[in-house]
C-alpha cells in the first residue's frame, strides 16, 4: 500500500501544477485587482503632505465621488500622468493624492526631511501639473497596504459612500479613462 501511495504522490503534484499553470495562461497580468473592490475605504487617520497639523480621515472623504491616486515623485509613470490628471481635474473630477514615499524606512530612524520632500513635491507639481485637491501622506504605507497597493501609480474610484468601485494599476491616460473610468463615473452621475 505504501509503495502505491508513494507512486501516486508525484502524479498528484504534477496534476496540481498543470491545473495551476493552465489557469495562468488565461489571466491578464496587467489586471492586478485589489481585494477591496466593493468594500468601503479602510479606516485611516493620516497627515496632509503639505499642511502641518492637518489630519485626514476616511470619513472626511465621504459625500463626493473621487479618485484616490497613489503616486510619488520618484515614479516616472506617475509624473507622466500628472498632466492628464490635471486636465481631468479642470473638468470637475475630484482627485486626491496618496503620496507614497519610497525612500522612507521607519526602521532606519528619523533621518527623513519633510521640508525637502515638500519642496520636491511642490516643484514637481508646478512643472507637470497639479491634479490634486490635496495629498495625504502615507509615510509608513498603512493605507497603501490596506488597499493592496503594489506600487505606483495606482488609482481607485470611490463613490460618495466611500465604497471602492474600480482599481487601476498603471497610469491614467485618455484610453484608460474612456474605457474604464468615464463609463463608471457616468453611471454614478445618473
């Protein structure tokens, strides 16, 4: 009996791997989705990037449809999308930035210069366009982790009740906007 079991185990492992790899053939690697679709925005209390003493909470964002755009000045794709996002803002789209500081690591102490970061962000937004109503600073990445963010840029469409309706990994450009976000926003406005 043991010899038969030992002979079957490699076959079962092989079959499991075949099924797993077969499913991967039909997945779209560009569609990384958060497990938060259909759920409300996680609770958070985080500081404003540019204004000392200002704190933002998830409840502050209720009442309006908005895009939450995860970005950083270190991210070339984020910088490339700023101009188009600024156009969307001028058309009435509410966009909130979730600033993701890649260089900060809390395990290495207090060597972070907030003033230098603010100067860098202001300079970048002045050059490329400022699409944001405001920027939330997620220095320790608590909200980013709760949202399942894997990098930047990533954008979430959130309804008036704080429910996450869409998640897009990559830049927002005219093609992505027309195909993904515009229909959802139009449906929300009806």
